[in-house]
C-alpha cells in the first residue's frame, strides 16, 4: 500500500489562493465540479482586488453568492489571513451555508472560540445577531474571556445585516417596562412642544404618530435618562444585550416614543464596539439588492472609495425569469377581493407565496391559506414548501429576505401591501425621507428583496403579482422605479409594456396571461430572456452626505462636536433634495447644540423650511394662513396639469390616497396625509397645521369664499361615542382658527369619527359636522370616480375639470353632503 498521506504532507507546494485553482483542488460532491460562469467572473474580479480591505460584491439573487463567499474566505485562509468568518442573516441560513460548504469540501464550524476557527482550520459560520450586539464575542470589552479575532469576514445579504445592526446597536423599551413611563414623565413637557396630540396618544396608549424628544431636551437630561436606563440592563432585562454598545454614545442618539415602545437610536450604529470586525484585514459584503451603497459607510464604517466600485458580473441580466403583473395598473377598477380569489384558484395548482407586512394584513387570505407563518414558524413553512410536492397558498408575515424558495417551492409570488415601518424610530425615519410618492428607498429595497424570493437561479421562473395601488405605482413612478436593480428595472419595464397591451382587461384575462408564463409559452420565455440581454451592471453609489454622517459621528465620539457640525454643514451645501437637506440640517443643529444652543435653534428653523417632518424649533413656528378666496376649478386644473403626465399615473396616485382614507388605528398618520392630498387634488387649500406647527387642527381645508373646514381626525378611536377629550380638541382647534383668520371667515368644525353621538360629559361644538365610516367611503368613491372620469376625458381643460368636480359632488358647495350633524347623547364617558 502506498502512503499517499505522507506524500501529501511532504509536498512543498503551498495551498492555492487563486479562486479557480482553489475550487479545482477541493474534494467536492457531485454537481459542484464546476463554477458557473457568473461565479467565475466574480471570483476573478475579486482576486485582482483581494488586497483591498472593503469590497462589495453585487450578484443577482440566485447568482451563487454563497459559494463565492466560501471560496473567498478559504483563499484568505490559504494566504494566512484567517481566522475567516462567514456571517449569514439568520440561524436558518447558517445551516444552508454549512451544507453548501460541506458539498464544496470546505470545513466550517459555529464555535468561534474553538481551535478549528482560531487556528484557521475551519471557516466560522454565524448569524448576524451573534456578530453584532452589545455583548458580542468580538468586542474588546468582552468580560469573560478574550475576544474572538477576525482576519477576514464575509457579510452575506448585507442589506439584511444592516437591518440587524440598526436594531442590535440601539435601545428599545416596551411600554410594559417601568422605565418607559419614567422616561415619558421626564420628557413630557418636551414632547408637547413637538406635538401635544401625539404626546397624549402616547400617554393614553392610543395609536398615533411617533413623537421624538427634541435634541436640546435629550442633551440637557441625558444623564437623568441614563440613570433610568441603567436599571434595565441586568441579565434577562430588556436592555441587557444592547446597553454595552449604546451607553458610550448615548448623547448622540435620537429618542422616539410611540404608544407601545420607546426607541433610543444612535445617529450611526456604534459598530466600533465590534472590535474584531473593525480591525479585520478584509471585509467582503455580498448583496443582490443594495441600490444605495451609502449604508455600508454609515452603518459598517466601510471605505467609501472601495464601496463605490463593487465587483459585479459582466452583465446584470443573469437573473431568474419573472413575469411581474400589477393588476391595478392594468385596470384600476379591479376589486381586490376578486383579484385574491383568482390567485387562490391558481394556488390549487401552483405553490403560491404571499408576502404581507403584518398579521392584520394576512387576515384577507386566512380563509384560503394552507399556512400563515409569522417570525416564529416561517422557517418551518419554508421547509414544507421546499420539501413537499404541493402545499398551496402560504402567507409569510413581514419576511422579505433570508428565505430561498426555488423552482416548484414558489411559482407564484404575491406582494400584498407595502412593507411597513413598525418601531417608532423606523416610522419617524420613513416620514423624514419618504418621497412625494409616499415610498422611501428602504421600502423599495425590501420590495425588491421580496420579489427575489421566488427565483433562486437564472434557470428558475415565477409570476409576481403586485397588489394594491402603492405597489402598482412602482411600475409607473420614476422616483421609485430608478431605485431598483438593473435587472428588476428591465422586468418592470416589460411589465409596463404588457400593461399597455392589456389596458382595462378584466382579472380573468390577466390571470390567463399569468398562465402563459406558468405553462411555459415559448414566445413569453423568449421575450423574457430578450428583456434581460445586455444589461450593464450599475456602478456603486455612495452619497457624499453619507460619508459626512459617518465622519461627523466619529468626530463627536472623539469629543469634537464643533468639527462634526462643520462636516455636516459642508454636506448640506451639496444636497439638492429638500427632504434630505432638512434631515442634514437637523443633524447639523444637533451637533451645534452641544456647544452653541442659539446657533442650533437658528439651524433647526432652516431645516424646518426644507422638511416639515424634522424637529420643531424651541420657539415654535410661524403659521402661514391659507388663501381664503382661491378659485377651486382653476387651482385644481393647474395642479392636475403640473402633476400628471399619464392617465395611469393619475389613477394610481388617487388610488393611493383612497387606500389611506380608512378608519385604522395603525394608519392615523397616513389618514391625515391622505386628507391633505385629497384636498389638494380637488383644488382646495389644504394643510396639516398640528403636524406643521404643533398647533391647530389635524387638517384644514379652505373651500373658497372665506369658508373653511376645521378637521379633527379620530380614525383611530375605538369608543362607541365621541369622548370629552376628542370634543375638547375640536373646540381648541376652532379657537386656534379664530385667532389666526379674518373674523369674517366661516369655519365649519368637522370631526372624522365612527359615531355621531357624544358621551354625556362631552360638550358638542356648535355647528359641528361628522364624517362617519359610511360617508368617508362615499367620499373615497367619489374621488376614485372623479379620477376615472378625468383619465377618460382631460385634466388640463378647466371646463372639463369643473364639470367633473360638480358631477361627482366634489365642489366646495357640495362637500357638505359627505358629512352629517352631530346628534344624540350616550350615557357614560
């Protein structure tokens, strides 16, 4: 017998580091003998830049990123640059990575304190939560033993890791925690300066808009807050895992309350706490859907120059086939229930996965769903889809990434409803950065992630349905469309071309089109492939403001808030987007406040002029009254002409307004904004005074001829009658109006409430009118019909616009028909 092991040990040749050669030397399972072309392209490009510290690799979903990442780490190990760590987004995907590694013949371990990892004998594989938390094994402040080192690290699904980082390196206190009410009491007066109504919603545990602690109040009371927070940092308490990372940066945090929790979030994640990650020689970020690479700079402290030059395949068109259908773009008159019913019927033949933003949203599918899975049982649902021949209709709640549904596991994918922000910080951030379309870039990214669940290789295929007007808008609105990846843009463009051919078709015909893809119509397959040809990869994009945000955060942590202020000030000068400029000016004011509170107040006033969602100045804001006599028809025509270029754009935008004109305690903020937009749409003066200045009604409409509606929106109220507090708010809003408008003006008090009767201790406001659920539905229907009529006629002709406003009861003179007088009294309070 020849002792081959001794001959191998005697061989002088070092382990290979060139990735193709390395792959060839591995003892692989059948089917893993060759690299796919895309994988080879990526590995070759990476190898040319392997000495750089930070590298972003962008490969479409199903492009083989996991194998690329494992070979890269093994190459670094062979070059003596271990230990090597592979970070997957979830525990479930840790097992998938290890299974892939085993088939490649690469050793892995989950024990980063063990000899196998420390001696670079095996690649460590962990999930993102293990890497990033206040008590991470990779911190120099690890109390029990030496920190686990990192020589080279791969962050898989970097977009998902960013979301984890933001929650793990921030504080969240639920309402049930005693510290919540202590902190609410500490900042009560300060919260009222931002929104008295929102503060009362938090105090009374009513769902409403998030309300932040003004930066000057946080700065002056941060040590008092620290004393309260420290009581919740012991083992098994709410802040145990996060506190060690956040305590040193507490001053540079934003505190935001909602009725159910408080979030305290650093301006940038204190990723420096994860010492080994910050000191790693090589950090590779794998992503399929990161349209804006700036977050790698702000959240991971990555090198901007390297990040802006990602490694990509030669073409961005290497993606699975997707027929994307937005039924409401094709026919805005379609009924949501009928669309769902048709999809349910398809699910009896094809596995169908529905992604919804919340458990409440899932109820529409509940009667027909084989499985409704939340965060605790999603992995089990995915295993059933992957392992059984046919499951049927499966609803996944709020999971848009971190799951693989290849081939028959998912032939139909449905996105029903926009991904939502749930924490107070996320909700506030969404308000700050949302475009006029009401959709922010992070939502677009989550939508793209969601659409990628059903195609896990370039040989895979599925049909994607986008349900609801907001999702349909994505296919027509360039403000959101341009945020998608090149391949998804190409597929959405094909979707629009299809919609033009299918204009106003009934849902049955739309389903027939979907069946052409599902049954592999050769002409569709050829067209789908053609649409993805020669798509060039998009270069990396790092916003200069993002570089400034990270630099300023570090400067402030190093005790130099003046330099941080100046760094942000320079970035403001280069920002052309008003919403983002306002956000940056608020950050500049926050840093200025640490040394010069007066300058900070001047700066925040400038910020407020650019973005009405930023913090309100300490001295309040000047109110600008509405024009009391603007002609409705002329104003309406001018706005419609300036805003809409196509009928589809008009109808979908109006549908997005109508979608939010509902009684829903979880969408109070959206309702008030929808009322503002509705008033603007029909040519009225329309404001949200309480939102804009902290004083006045939720909504104010100027109807012309010196007539106004003073509107208090109580769409989140659950009481069977109008309470004393709600009635009092309407009375105060009427007093506010009287102090700011001509005594000859005619204000009409209006309340949006599910009831027309009041409790006995609630004194009705003289002349008040009510918009009930039924009347709100009638108003929404009138808006929808008005938009449909405009789309078939002309929205640039004042005569046509005026006739249609009148015909649909939307002229100022006829709006009262959507209200009723308050009547009756109910016992109790």
